[in-house]
C-alpha cells in the first residue's frame, strides 16, 4: 500500500463548487498522475509527405487514487460517511422551473475544486477547478471489515477503501506567451514566478534560506569550522548540490 502523505497536514481536499461543501482526506496517496495533452488537427495533402498541422489546444487532467484507512470501528463509520458526501458531489443543483410542481431544471453543474499541497492547486491560489468523470470506490476486502447489526440488518464498514478518479481541469487564467520588446513572456505575469503548474518557493539565496541551510547541514556544534557553503551556491545559483558538496568537504560525511 503506497502512502505518500501520513500526517494530518497533508490533505487531499474536494470542494463541490455549487454548494460550497467540501470533504478532506488524509493524503494516503496510491497514485498521482498529471497528464498534459496537446491537440492538433492534421490534414493530408496530395503529393506532400508530411501532414499540414494546426494547433487546437492543450488540455490537462489529473488521475489520483488514495487509500482511506481506519484503525477503529468509529473511524470506519466516519470514513464511509465522508465517502458518501464525496459521491454526492457528482450531482448538480436543481431548481423548480417557473415554480411548476414537479418540473425541475439543472441550475448549476457539479463542478469541483481539488487541492493537494503545491502539486494540485490553482497557480493563482486555491484549488484547481474542473469536473470529475466519476469516482471508483474499491473496498480492500483483504484488509477485513468491521460489522454490526443495524436497524435494517447487518452493516459492513471496510477497514480500508481505495478511491480513485480522473479530474479534468478548467483553466481560470491566461496561458501561453506573448512578445514584449525583444523577449517572450507568459501572458499572465503572475504565472512567471515559479508557480505554474506547480507552485515552488523562491529558491534565490536569502537570509532565511541561509539560516535553513545552516540548520540542515551543520551538526555537532561545529559551525565554527564551516566556511560558508553558500559561497558555492552563489557562484552557481541553482546548484544546491555544489553547496552541499562544500559543506560535506568541511564537515566530513556522517
């Protein structure tokens, strides 16, 4: 069983956009695949060996599967309630049409937002917007089940459930490049700061970065023996390995 996240602060969250309801699971991820697909229209021309192609669009979808484990009967019941809530997110919001009795119309489709740390998030903040083709609920029967006698017969609560879905993303910001002067820049400048499609913190050296680096590399109270390992980093920004090598040379390997 793969478990990428095993702490309470590593969560996978789904939000039902029309109602604002949300469900959060500890991120015991089994699989995470982010797929980008470019669509081209290709036309064959008589006498030409290569097709004439025209770009159409680039689409993105995320496939994710995760385990929902329980270590007690109460946890198993709570997990099943959360799964029930999640599955209802596949349904839209209805409204009465002109107040006619029994006549309904779809008011809002079941769009969702999904988020997981910096790997599944909107580049400008919040969860990714899109729709889910469906969920698969797969109880791991080999792990056993809790059971009890309920008012309508025997009730079963799996100790572990594997859930999976494919999430199709709707982009909420401009993508692609434009020309400014003699260079090309992303059309949305907010996406130029290492935050699309996966958010990354600023890696340039700073006081905080230096402090974090020293806290990580200096051990045994030997900081006085260390020539600043970030010198190598500053000479070659982007080479964390060079800085670590400098620290290893001074401190010696563990």
